């Protein structure tokens, strides 16, 4: 999701939708900047409220983010 500073979402409650239609709602608990990741793509981790699992998603998988 180009143009969105994913690091600013840390500790915020969000609703995230991926390009393949998956939806996650919960708290962003982790962030990895592109330069520290392989491949060099930003990544966030969200604690999903629905199933209490943690999901890590690359920036290019994210279609939309709504801050709740």
C-alpha cells in the first residue's frame, strides 16, 4: 500500500483488507522497514481480534487500511 507510512500504525487498531480479499481487524503489534527485510518490502504484524492470531503482511499485499 504505497503512500501510507506503515510505521505510524504501530499500536493502533486498524481494519486491513488484502488484495486477495482477506480482512483483519486488530492492533498493529510489529513493523519491519523495507531495508531490514528480504525482500525489501515493508511489513506489519497485526493481532487479529477475530481469531487472536498474529498475521504478518507485506506492504504489496495490502489493498486498504482503515484506522479504527
